[in-house]
């Protein structure tokens, strides 16, 4: 009899304690030793947790790399107006990085710490991003009209002050909601039975959304402030306004969808378990919107010079001193010095190769005055009993200015003797234009 009673008790245990067996059962993909708080991170039956953490992990890596690129590009930023915005843009990247990290707090099952972080950091991190957009829009409105904006520290201070407002609002709201009833906590950390202290996870969805009104106001301000930047006189700043406008438009669409789903859709379909996935998807989607439509375009534009600097670079090019430069300058010089139509005949053997560095003394070459033979003959004394003899123009002349292009003294003496032997008929001194190399 005792054996039969023991057997019946062992068979009846699963019927009396089904909850204990179910509680120890881990979902597929998770280890049995894992804390049930983190089941959503590995549960393959509900893939939203795995997808959300994968998207958030990729966003964390991307944002971290973009932050390093933006900080490393600081020495290469030539435009001082763009350099003044780098501090605000780095602050924006830190807020975006925080949004990706907050996704994990929404994937993990709610407890006191995760719920408190959601309630506080959700509004603060979005306030950082939207405050930076408002500060950037404020600077762009000055740049598109005057091409001169506020200083960098002024823009960063505006973004920081707008963020501090949301920090104060969330701090007061969290304190008021947690200690609303003034309940007492037992020494073990558990709330006593007669306590009216509110848990951060027990806050209604509508109250959570109402606490984000200031963040929505920042988003609306950035959206409205981006429109005037498209009508400014300096058009090169318009594309930055387009980046902000496109980012805010997509963000408004995301916020409308998740608020409607969070406050109305889940209650209508009696699916409160979709509250956490709604917040996680909204965080990841909006953070990627910031990266793709604002951060990446701004990083790609930060090192481009201004049109004024490009114009000055084209107006004052670098002057090189090399073989090609000397050849070009000698070619340009020969265009003004050489005149082969009035040069004298020379034998072909007079051509010798000339080094391009023969006339270079280390200074920039300019047009050097080289007098022609006609100028040298006119420069001589005009008095005397001999005639001024000019060479006859020939078409087959060589390059003038060489060492063998002068008249020989013997030829000049023979021509003068011939002219003295044959005096002119009218008895006057006349100028005879003869070629000493061609005899009559």
C-alpha cells in the first residue's frame, strides 16, 4: 500500500505544479540558465527582439565610426563657417548613439531599472538630437542671408540649453510619478502592501506620450525653421537646409505612426505586449533616419572649400620653376625677339644646340631686351664721309641674335673703297643700300 501511495504522488506532481515546469522552460534559442529578463534577446519565436538588437548594433558601430571621421576631419576643414558647427554635430552624434543603445532597454523585459531608463532617456536623447537640429537651422538662416553666422560656441550653447529644459522636465516628472503617494519601501527593497508608491513600469502610455510634448515642439521648430533656408540669397547653404528638412519630415512621420500605435492601436487590439516592440522600432528607425539623411550628408560636405577659397586658388596658381617652365618662357620670348625676315644669311653649320638652362640665373625670366642689328647701326655716330649701309632683306635668313650674324670688318672696308672710287653724279653724299655679300 505504501508503494502505491508513493507512485500516485509522483504521478500527480505535474498536475498540481504545472506553473513551476512552465517557468523553467526557456524559449527556443535561449539557454535554460539565462535570466528570464533577457529572453527577448535570444527568443527565436519572437524575432522582433533579435532583429531590433541587430539593427541597433549596426547603428552603434556606424555612429561610432562617423564620430571618429568627423573629429579627425577637423584639421582639414577649410571653411571656418563649417568648422563652427562641428561641436554641435558631434553632440548630435552622441545623442544618436544613445538612441541606438536605448533600443536594448526596450528589448529587455521591463523591470524597475529598464522602465526608469526608458521614461527618462527617451525624451532626453531625442531632445539632444532635435535641439542640435534647431541650433543648426538657426545658423543656416543667418548664413543663407548674410553668409555669416553665429560663433560655434553660441550654436553649441543654444543646443545645450534646449536640451537642459527637457532634462529638468523629465527629472521632475519621474520624481513626481514615483513618489506620488509617499509610500514606504521595506528594508528588503520591496514595496510594502499598504504602499501607494508608483512603479515606473506602471505609468500609462498616454502619460508617457504627454511627457514628450516639449520634444515634439523642438521637432516642429526644426521643421518650420528649415523652410526659410531654401529662400536665402547664398545658395550654397541651401543643401544643408534640405538635409535638415528631409530629416525632420521623416521623423515627424515616424513619430505620428508610433504614437498612434502606442496609445490607440495596441489598446484596440488588446495587445499590450506590443508596447515594447513599438518603442524599440521607433528608436531604431528614427536613429537610422538621423544617420542616413543628416549625418552622412553633412560629413561628406564638411571638408569641401568655400567658393571664395576656390576662386583664390584659381587666381593665384603655384608657379613652378622647372624644365617645362623654362621652355615655355623661352618659347614666349622668342615670339617677340625673333624676326627671321630681317636676319642675314648664315651657313647651316652655325646651328648649335642651346641648353635650356644657359640663360637661367635662378630668378623668374622676363622679356629681355635684345637690340637688333638695325638698332645697333642707327645707334652709331651719324657724322662721317661714309654712307650708312643697311643689309638687304632676304627670305632665307637664320635666327637673329646668334654669334655669327655680324658684318665682318674686311667686307665693310671693301664696300667703302668701292663707293669712294665711284662718286655720285650729283656730287652729294647719298645713302646706298647694298648687300656686302652681293656684288654689282
